[in-house]
């Protein structure tokens, strides 16, 4: 059944990826109506998340954020599909790094853990490999359908990025260090871990939640620099990414200090333009399980 679903879906995805951007965004406008107005995909979750995280906004302002988010969501989905056939030159024109020199100075010294949230156009960070000398790895969660899992690996690995599962990360880092290979390890670190396994709870948008600390722990254990990637949406289909060093000597930072810096950067971006955060995830689902002080 999984193969059948893939066989049916893949030709459609390929055809969509061949559309010029103008038609791609017309399709996105149509999908917005279907996803938001007709289906109401995770609308309750999105609405609750925005209300929790941005209580200072009026109901009208929160509704405006909600609508803009769904427009962005359908854009993001189609942009990921577009990557299937888009050239490096095409992506480079639309996803611009503002301070590569800062990043390159760090990567000359050591390997880097790159932390960023599900914000703006994170899918196009796969283009970074063409601009740096380090090998690129992205830590991801495997998709249940093996055929779509391979497709995602193909899309995200098109420009040289290698996808690795969480359990493989330490092994890959150690192997590269033994071979003296400088590498970048990308982590999407803003989502919610299981409350029962959480090592650390912290305020995120004013709400106490469990926080992923794997990136920081790995950085300290293997002495990797940690850099935040601030991605901003400049206009439809165009993004700007800036490298923000969090620590080049992670072992000197107090425990969870790097994670706190990461969360603060994410909060800044959400407050600046909340419509580009990935509100469909139940980020605050464990808020009532926070340990007592």
C-alpha cells in the first residue's frame, strides 16, 4: 500500500516541481483555500498555539497572524517540492546568506553544530553546502513510508547534504573527527521532546516547556562550535539567512546556556514576524506537566 501511494503521488509531485514560480504560487493560493478554509488543517492547534504564545495580541491581530501563517505554510510545502527539480543557481538567488565570511572563519577552526527552528524557509538551508568547504549533515526523523523517506532524502540531499537519524549523530561526528573532516551538523531544535524523557525545562514564549538539549550536549561532548541560523522571509519565495555565533568554546558555557541562547533567538524571530513560525506543531502540549519549583 505504501508503494502504491508513492507511485500515485510521485508523478504529481514531479509535475508540480516543474512549474515556474509564478504558477507555483498561484497553486499555493488555491491550496490555501483548501487547507485553511475548506479542510481547516490543524486550525484548532494553530489557533491555540498563537493564543498561548502571543497573548498580548488582540483576537483580530491573532486571526491576521493565523491567515498569514497558512498562506506561508502552503508556500513552504510547494517550495520543498520545487527543490526536487530546481537548480542550485535558482535556489541561491532565492535563499541568500548575508555573512558567509563569519561562518567560514569558524569552520576553518572546527566543525559546527548549526541550530535553527521551524521558521521561514528552513527547507532551503540545504543550499549551504555549495558555499562552504565543510561536509553537511542534517539530523532528521525518519518517515514511516520508506518510499517517501527516500524521496525526502533525495530532495534534501540534492546539493550534498547527508541526512542522518538522531541515533547516528554521535557516531558520524566521531568518525569525521578521527578522519579530521570538518563538517556541519544541522539541528531543528525547537520542537517538543517527550515530557517523561526531558532533561531540561525552560520558558519558551513565557510558557514552561521541555526543551531539546541534544545539540548542546553533543557540542560540549565533541567540542563543536554552535551557530544559530536566523532565516527571514524578505518576500514571497525569497529568504535571507544570517549566522549568529552562540559559542565557539561550548565547554566553557554553563549547562543549558547554549540552549537558552537558542530559545531567545527563536523568540526574537517569532515576535518580529510570528506568521512564519510553524504553528501546526503542538509545541506547548506538555505545559501542564512542568516540574514544580
